[in-house]
């Protein structure tokens, strides 16, 4: 089944003054590109997020955002050694008085006071919020993928129908083309012998023979359906099959000279091109 590369999901947690919101947005990208935006996540949480996404998403640009609101819990620590060194330096200068030093005097001196914001939220809570958002995201991507798959199924059926109609009209087209070629050759080469005529007609008919292209089209359609129906279909493989299918439908449309049949072949080519556009969004 197809999964779309585009999706969005969010998850929230609230406990008194503590509030956490996690949003995940994915858009198209040739490879897997993960961006995490939050200044309050520990490095081990960052690694956990990246590993989880890598296991569950094959490609696409993934944007993860955490918004955390929590009570301020800041701790301060004095560097006693640095403070003593500062006091000694002041005492060695007769114009300064170290005995009347205040907090205001030393708070901006580098290395004297250090502060640290202590988070009251655990990694367990963050992981649960993130996992909930990921599960919602995958559901969203799957729903969008199902829409793409329905479009593919409809277009595949139309291509196969046109291909069958061209195949059914092939015998009639060959007879008409045979008579047309014979008349043309006799018109330009009046004294041509029978063997030479058969040879020339055979070469011209072979040039317009589309049996091989139709056989390959049927094969590629079956391969595409098979890939669409496996559990984790690959957008890259789908795109490759469509490239081959586009090549065959292009050749088919060039070889056919009957207006009605040619119109069907061109319609097939257009349908494949439309699927190639949709495949750009398949994971």
C-alpha cells in the first residue's frame, strides 16, 4: 500500500503549569531529512527521535517541533575559588575596598556565578507525547496514500482497457495497412516482382508492429499493481516502473497510424504521465 510523503500530526500533554506540545510535519523529499526544533531537549532525546523516525519513515522531509511551557526552576552556584581570587586582587589595590563587596558588584564578573535551568519534565513523558504524534502522523500519511492508490487503480484500468482495444483492432489495422502498402508500392514501382513486393510490405508492416510494446505495457501494469499492493510499497520503485511504462506508451503512440487507435495510445501516455506526477508524493 502507498504511504504519502505529506502529513501532519500533533500531540499535547498538560499537568498544571507544565504543558508540552509536539507537532510533526512531513513534505516531499528525495531522501529522509529530519529536523528537530527545540532548545529544551536533551541529546539522548534527540537521538531517540531520529532513530524512531528512521525506523518508521523511508523518505521525506520531517519537521519535529516541541513547545514546552513549565515553571521556572533555575539554580545558581558561586565559584568560591574565583570569588577568592577576585577578593585578593581587590585587596592588593589600595584604591579598592573588598570588605564592602555586594552581589551587584560581582554578578557580572565572568566565572563568579553560574546558572542552570532545571527541567521538571521527564524523558518518559516526552517520548510518550512524541510516539502518539508519530502514530497519528503515520495514519495521516496512510490515508493520503490511499487516495493516491485509488487514483493509480483508476488510471491503470483505463490504460489496460485502451491497450486491449488497440490489441483487438490490430488484425483489422494490419489488413488495411497491408492493402495500403501494396497499393503505394505498386504505384511507385510498377514492374516490381512478387517476392520483392512481399519483402517490402513485410518490412513496412514490421515497422508498425506494436505487439512487443503492448506485451511490455501489460507486464509493467502487472508489476505496478503488484508493487502497489505490497505492505510497504516503494515510491522509488513505482517511479521506475512508470518511467518504463511511459517509454513503451510513447513508442506505441508513434508506431500506430490509425487515428482512433493513435488517440487511445496518446491517452495511455497521458495517463502514465499523470501517475508519474502522483508518484512524486509516494513514500
